[in-house]
């Protein structure tokens, strides 16, 4: 399984990336999902419609007085606030809203940041099964790495290229699998895999990104996605059994 990848530069917390300083980053607070502070508690400093959550984060970064923002993926409403909301804040039901508060550092120790998506990645060099890897990531409020955009895939592969010694020759479990009702069965359409990312998006990798002969669903029991390193800066994706011993990579989103 092989694929040549160009080198990209990693961006870390408080380091210049593409000429700009990442002065503030944001952490989702799930306690406020589908809610807004009650009118008496909500301090709105600015509100506008933006196309994506990242634009809302950039607006919040533009003024150091902002301590957080609420964003609604459905209505595209971005509400910036100078207040920090805690667990005792009175709430009102507001479906679709998510709250992101300022955090002084982007990623914990041993994680690296993909700034564009606000995603932290960490390699785990402990061979395990796919199910145990999935559960280990969930235990730290994350998930197995989901490479459902080209930008995340490019960054991730460069991260693997720069990984510490000991990773060469091992595969890594990723956050993609076949739907549970299709496990251990032949593909619905011969020659067309049915792998999905944990985000719900189909795995739509170009043919050149797969390893030789992959994916293959050997013995109709290759139900999850892995990536292999077969030399310096050479990678390929493939499907695998869930019980094969591989390293794994966790991710979690800051915003």
C-alpha cells in the first residue's frame, strides 16, 4: 500500500502559520448544546450570519474582548459574547446552537493541531483492536481520526511523516468502518466498498490513495479502515479486520 505525499508545514499553538499568529482558540462546551443563556443572562456583543463555524471563530479572534461565541450550523447565526458561561447559567432551549469558549492553549501535550479544522491529533503506539482503539479515543472525549476533507488528510499524512521513531512498518486504525448491518458480508455492489467515516460521510478516497489491490474485503470480514507506512513518506489506505493489532490515532475538535 503506497502513496507519495508532498511535505506540508505543521502549525502549532502560538506559532506563526501562513504569516498569522493564532492568538486565541476555542473549545466546545457540550453542556450548552441546543441551548442559549436566558435573555437575562445572555450578553450579546455582536451577531451576524456567517457561512461556516470557522468564520465565526475568526470574528471572535479579531477582538481580544470576546470570551466565547455561539454558532448554529442550521441558521448560520454567529453570536459573539464577552461573557464566560458556567454550569449555573440559566438556559433556554435553542436547537442547533453550540457554545465555544476561549481556551489559552489549543491541544494537550503530545497532540498536534490542524488549525484550519480546529482538530487535535495524537498517535498511540500501542497495538490493539479497532474496537478497543475506538473506545480509547472516546474515553478522552475524542474519536478515531476522521479524514473526511482533503485538507485534513494532507495535514495528517505530513504528521505521520514527522512522527517519532517506532511507527515505521505499523498500520494505524482510522475512524471509518462499514455500516453494522453490512459487517462480514460481501459488498452490496461488487468492487465498490461501503466504508463510512465516523462523521457519517462516505470514504471517498481517489484510487491512487489506496494501497495496491485495496480495498479488497478479503474473506468478507475487512470492515474498518487502516493506513500503512511502507517506507519514508510512502502511505496507502486499506481495509482490515477489526481484530488485527494496529496502532491508532485519536482526534478531538477544539471548535
